[in-house]
C-alpha cells in the first residue's frame, strides 16, 4: 500500500473508479438534498450559529463586492425544487411576512445541505488515491461553496425586507390604537 492509498479500502481500475465517482456524487447530492427537504423547518433559524450573519460579511456586501454574486447567482440550479415539498429559492414569489419568514428558513436549509455535501466528500478517499480524492474534495468545494455564498448573500437581504415589513405592521398597529390615520 502506497502513502497515497492510506485511506483507500477499495481498489478499482480507472474506468470503474470514474463511474463510481460520478455516480457517487449524483447519489450523495440527491440523497442529502432529499433528506434535508424532509427535516422540520423548526431546525433552521437564522440566529443559529451556522446561519448567523457575521459582521465581516457586511450584510452580504462582502459577497457582492468580492464574488460579484448578483451577476451569477441566477445561473445556479435550485435543487430543492426537484423534490416534492422542496422550496424554490430562485426568485421571490411573494412579499408577505409569512412567506419571507419561510424563505429565510429555507436559505438556512439550503446552506445546511451544501455544508453536509462538503462534509461527506472525504468518503471518496475510500476508493480513490490521494490525488483523485483531493480532486473530489475540490469538486465538492467548487460545486457547493457558490450555493452557500448565494444563501449567505440572500439571507440578510430577506431579513432587511422582513424587518421593514414588521416595522410597518408594528407602526400601523400603534397608529390604529392611538387613532392616527
């Protein structure tokens, strides 16, 4: 066993390994996405550690400035829409408070899904050497980080809209109680 095969358990020739890598990624992406759509929305909240917007993100401006996210985010596929019960996040379909709350939670679910896909990428070392396994991890990062960036860019935008809506509702309630029209 060579040093590049330290983690490798199964050894296949090149063609079956390539087929296994492609099929493995397709299977893992779909399985994880399907599983994530089945998790309760109560598990996803924008104030949880993983999803919390950090000050260095500048409410998403970092992603706009550093990655020009607004230019390419619409090109990414929306996998959640492929599953019954999935929430399409390609565009905003409504602006009411309930929908926006749901959309925020779904950005957390989407981010979670892509982090899990990245986290399982070392499984590919079970049948790949170090170089091919490294390529599989590079693929996981290249395929999933853009999706995470989009969720982390969209969430503060949605939260800002939601906060304005809530403030208008609160102000309207105060005005109606005080008789102001």
